[in-house]
């Protein structure tokens, strides 16, 4: 279950990493000859082994995010993601005088695309709207998660096929059965107790939006008081065609997304579906992050102290980390994430700090450098000098590792993903360390 702090405090990882060092001398200097005869060598190494482990938590917190995620997307390596949006509604305000005669015009679901998508939007997509048979209730901790679910009628209220235009702010209205609209209109007009403020959510529990079998993208739907609302259009039978609309607002605190991950035929198929850690060597020398389904990557540096064997006194002056996305795992329909972040964790996997920017005041976001022509030299760049300086010489419970994550919005509101390689893979991760060896004579 994901909350940024809760997740980071509850991961259970046990990594076995290798750290290899090869070096070259690029400068020899001497200083302080009038005081102590000494010299130092500055050495650059760029073959330090970084071992990668992918980690999955049991579920991601998806309630009250202001977005409904609906559709199917198949990643070239990591399988199929299927997402459904559960939308409960609050009691609407109905004020038409009971003495009037009212007649239904239509009952519709009003859908607004949020702009987020993953997958090929040039293809026709299909969604199904089903009526919930079970009231959507928050868990004891006031959240719902990617593995939460509630019963619904297997027969759809409506089905809609469309070609999405996610960046257009497109709005669609999907007509629901007139029988349902007439029932609700009649009960509201009669002031029936079943649809009163105290009982409405028990009578009409809401809808769930499922992807059709042929859907190949996941679309984001804006969710708010009126975004993704239900609208009941009716008129007064007074000869003037006096049109009215009753808007059912979304109960935003209880709206959530249910997410399934079909891993059949992928390198992940044989592993448990939650709280699992997988060394990169077992999945093709890869590690990966995947928003929505809760995958993260951990980096460890167990042999950093081997640098101390190079001389009497060793000091790290700079450390740069480059993380290369594996080619063919991203595209225009599955773009690279804009940002990555590193957290520092102790031996018990408790977060103790972040990797901050050079001022030390804000969390450092990995800078994405793009090679738009050949793709081979696209990478994320981190300055981890302070971390490596602090780590040099630590042992046992005082040693730390790095956790590579997306920001909270990308984890809980998108399916952004990144596939990287260890140093035996096609696009090896690189840790470049510059250090000085001081020697006295």
C-alpha cells in the first residue's frame, strides 16, 4: 500500500551486489613541501559495479487522486496492465416542485479526458460502464488501493467505442439506460426516502468503468465534482419544454482505480505478485520502475571501501551516476519519465535522507539527457558526490543504499515506467568516481 513515507519505510530488500574497480591516473601533484613531504594522485574510475534489484510492494494507494485510469496497455517486457475506475456519487440537489409534471430526456455519463495516456491512441478504444452492486467504502485507514474492488453488475449499462484525443480536452457523453434515468427521476420528484441525502449512496452505489477486450491504451479521465459526473436531463411537461438537468457529483474521496497486472509470458511470471525483490541477473540483467503497479529499483555499493586500499588516505572528490534507459522499452506512446529521484536507506530499509541538489535544500531530480538521433546516449544524470563521500569507510549497519523512485504523482496517478540495465546489460549503468590518494614520505 503506497504512501511515500509508508512505502519507503516498509520495503524488505536483501541485495547482493558486486563492486569492481579499474582505474587510470590522470594527474600527479605535490603540495605542502615546506611542512610535510607528501603527494597525492587523482584517479578517475568509471567501471564501478552497481548491482540492481527490482522491488514490488503489495499495492498502490489510488483513491482521491482526481483521475480515473481506464484501459489496457502491454509493455514490451513486463506484461499487460489493466485498469478500471470505480466512481461513487454523492446526493444531488433536486428542487423541482413536486406539483410539476416531469419527463425524462436522457441520462448520461459525462466523460472528460485528462490528457494523460499510455499506448497507441491512433487505435479505436472501447469502454464499458457497469452499475455497482456494492457501496464503495474506504478502508479503516481512509484509503483505497490498486487491489481494492467492489461487486458490480456483469451486464454493462453502456458500451462506447471511440478514438481518443487525450491532448484535446475532449468531452464525451455516454447515454445510460432510460429505465435507470426514469427510476431516479421519479424517486427524486416524489421525494422518496431511498434517494434522500441519508440513503442515496445505499440506493445508487455508482458505476465502474472497465476497458473493452480490444482496448490497447490506458486513458486518464478527469474526476471532480462535475468531471465524470452523471447528468439527468428532463423537462417540465407544461407545454413550454422547460429543460432541466440534475447533476450527480462524484464522491471524490472514494473514487479509486483498480489495477491488474498480467505477467504471463514475461520474465516476471514465476515470481510472487507482491512484496517481491528480483536481482537483475534473474530478469535479463535489468531493473525497472513502473508507476501504478508498485515497482521500484534499489542500488547498492558494497565494495566502495575497496578504494581505501589504494593508499594511506583516500578522499572521494566527485561521484556521478548515469542511468541509461534500455532502448526499445520506451516510445512516443510510452515516453520516458521526466524525473527520477534517489532516497538513502539504511540496512533496515528505513529512509534516512534524500539525495539533494548541490545547494542541499531540495531533492535532486535526475536530469534527463536525450539523444534524439541514435537513442543510445540517452541517460539520467545524478551527482552523488556527497552520498559517496559519506559512505566511504562505513561498515555494517552504518552502510547505506539508494532507492530509485518516481515522484508520488507518477507512482499513484500514472503508469510511467523505466527499464534500466545492470553493468552486464545492453546499456550499462555507470558510476563514475574521482578520488584522491594522499601519501606521506
